[in-house]
C-alpha cells in the first residue's frame, strides 16, 4: 500500500555514501539520487540530510603535518563538503532538478528566531522546486557545539519542516532483536509507543559516522512522539527509498509508529531544545503528579520549590521533578529573578505555560 506522504526528510549516513577506503561511492550516490528524483517528480517534497563530507575530504587530501581530531574534521569537511555538494549538483542536474546547500550548526536551533529563519529558507526552496541538501557545518562546529551526529540533525530538520516521515538510511536493515551479524537475529518491523528496546540496541558506532543505533533509536522515538513516521532502513538496498514509500509493508526496515496527535510547531522546537537550557525549575510532588496526568497544565509558582541558574524571559529551561529527575523542557514566561520572587505563591501567572512546555 502506497504511503501518501507529501513531505519527507531523508538522512543518508556516511557508511552508505563511502567505500571502505573512505572515498565517495559515486555509484550508490547516483542510485539514491535517481530514487529521490523519481519521488520528486511524483510530487513528494524531499529534504536531504547528507553525511559524507568528512569522509569525502579524507580521501581527497593528505595532511602535510599531524593533525588533532578537530583540525582533521575542519580540514576534511571544508574540502569534502565542496566535493560532495558538487557531485549532488551534477547528479540532480541530469534530472533537471535544482538543489541548494544548507549548512547549519547546533547553535542555529538554540533561538526561536534562528530556527524560524532556517525553516523559512528551506520552505522557500521547496516552494520553488529546489531540493535542500543539509549538513552540519563541521568547519565551525566542534566539541560541545556539535550535533551527536547527522541523525540528531535529521530529527531536528524533520520536526522543524513538519515532514510527515523521516527516513534514516544506514548500512543495516533496521533495528534487530539481537546482534545484527547473528543469523538468528531478525529486523523488528514495527515499534509502537513505549516499547522497551534496551535489550536489543547495540551501543557500537559506525566506522565513518559519529553515531550508532542507540542514537538513531533515541532520535526516532522523539520524532515519532511528535507525530512523524520514522523508518530506519538499509541505504545500500536497491530502490530502497521508492520501495519504502510505495510498498512499506513489503520492504525490510524498522518503522516507528507515530503518535496519533501531532504536536504544535512551537512544541516541536522546544522538544529538541534541551541542549540549550539556561536554567532549571524544580517542582514539588503535587505539581509533578499533575504534570504526569492527562491534564493540560502549566507550571505555576505555587508548585515550584526552587530555581537554579540564570535565565531571561523566553529562554529554554529544564523541568526537574521532586525526585531530581529531568522530566521536560519549556520556554520561560519570565526571567529567573522574577521566578524566584514568586516561588510557592498562589494566584501568580504561569512560569512556564502549557503551550510552551514539552514533557519527555
């Protein structure tokens, strides 16, 4: 049965796009481009999140002196990104499809203004038939400023662009119920809300990419909770993208079932903003119980026990329950000084309004 997705984010991992020696696998890249072009011509809007810049640059130049890991990443990505986007440009040009490069950093998602600027840029591209090709700007993203990997970035992009599906292409068929190399293991075909996968996930990372299946699963869970279907599939399988959208039931992959009710655009941004939190709001047991219920409630001063850190109005803050567990993030309705002044008081306005609160 064909899926009626009209906007899809596709993430292609380094291990799909590179050969064992680190050079670009142009044959595979061409095959994936052909599939994306076919879907594009059917009217599906595609946002492509592509790894491969660092691996591409690594095979292109030989450093004249020993470099540390940050220097290597910056050098290889600067050279490799130009090579990668040029190859995409040529391949899509053969189909008469224009592409545009979008390089981003984690900081660009930290404020609502930057977030909306990026969204607007890619929206304009899609409205004009241009395929956005997104990658992290590794030339300036180092250490704590980096995404975990492009899986994290793809989740942010799918959420920000209100995609109906996110396809994460790796070099294995999905999430297995055992070790993938074990012949007795098989792919878990569907994962519903709340299914415990802790016994299945391997924490190992890929040889070229930064992330592993644990990262992919965590991202897939969060994105599916926002009402977006997520597929994890093998990018080296022939015709994988077309098969996933045309006949997903017959295609080997892991599919994360989306939550029935999509969350608002502002909540999607907040859901992915934990890394930008400026402070903490600690709440008592009663407030914790109410938040964990099915009621739509805000965080009021009467339920707050203490404020940690300094933050301004509209900054992202973490919500900490009475046991000290982080249970969500939200957008502060006042600064930290004002929040401290109202702790425990009745009748004051919400410190975090429900519309700007995301519970994990």
